[in-house]
């Protein structure tokens, strides 16, 4: 039985599931792809694809709709709570509980043409980025690809003003407090900027990195801001639940009201950088 203890700093409830699904839609619109174009053209018709840290399974289900039915997809997450209802899962998609910091079952090692992983920066401690990457690499067939997408909540997550008189005090403080709480738990969100280096050190080939701004499409700024802010509030909610550094749930709710009020003025928005890192395992892809 795989180890499945949950290290996620966000709640696994219906509100978070809705936020994850909104986030997926916004990322796909911003990037304009589910699978990096350089990878998609290499996939065989009967490709096997893993979606690690699948959460609600929204990426795996979207990929299943976009790809031929001959493609098989497996979603992995260390918590089953957010897996989609069985009636909504196509025959070529399945989900399994799996902690990405533990070795994957032998039956899955060397079995996948593509491994997709997204948005684990709020769960990984320093040193665990490399461990996670090694475990993911074990899933790949020779010539298979890893596609790792992250939001840089460590450095580039900042409020920006649409007008000179805009007030963003609560928004700026929200990011500061959320990051301070993560750091107190040993979480290292800055690891997203080391993924390319980690890939190269592991011997992956054809490594590339793209960096995109969440405000790339101005029409998505308001909703993207709300999604990012809800994630930071979710982290702060954990601080409140744990009574960290004077925080409690009442204080979190008060801060939420302030942040939402600032966003609703339309005078400020939140942005951050998206990292898309791609690497290929040595060897030849069998088609």
C-alpha cells in the first residue's frame, strides 16, 4: 500500500476543488495548450500519460477529451478526496492514491510516455524538489517526457495597480503572511526556479523552460487575481487552524474581507509568473 499522507497546505474541500478547476481553465487559456507542442507531436497513438498531483483530475480529464481514446491516462495524488466521481471518468482514465515523495509501484515504473505535474510549490520542502523529480523520472519510458508547471508564489506574486490611487496594502500583506507561514513549515516555494537545473542534473535531454505572466491576457486578470488570492487565503486558513503566530480563523476571515474589497475596486490585480519546464528521458520513444 503506497504512503498517502497529505502534505498539501490547502484544504481538500469543495471550495478548493472549484478553485482548482477555475485555475486549470485560466492556465490553459493563458498558455494556449494542455501538453507542450514539442511533446504532443512525439506521443504515440497509444500513449500512456501520468498526471501527478492530479487533485480534482481536471487536467487528466481535459487531456482525455483532447486526445484519441487509444491514449491511457492515470492520475496520481496523495489524497483521494478530490478525485472525480466515478460516473464522470472515461474508460481510458483512472486515478490512484500515491505520494510523489515515495517510490511509485513497480508496475508503473518505466511505463509512461509523458508525466505531467503541476502546482506543488506549496507542498515541497527544500530537498524534496529533487526527490519528487527522481520519483517522476522513474515513471518514464526511454525517450518519455516530463512536463512540470508551477506558479512562482515566492517572488513574482505581487499586486499591481491599474490606477495611481489604488490601495493594495492588504493584498501585499496577504502574500507576505502566507509565505511566512509556508517557510515556518519548511516549505520552499522558490524551488520552482530550480526545476530546469534539476532536470539537467538528472540527465534529462532537450530541457527547455518557458516563463509566462499570469496577466498575459488582460481579459483574464480579474479572475486570475481572484484564483491566486483564494490560494493564498487557503494557505493562511491553515495558519489560522494551527493558531500560528497569533492567527486564528476569525482573523483570517477579517483579512479575506479586506483583500476582496481591494480586488473589487478594479484598481489592482494580482500577478505571478508561470513556469513550464520540459525534459526528455534518454533513449528512443517507441511508436
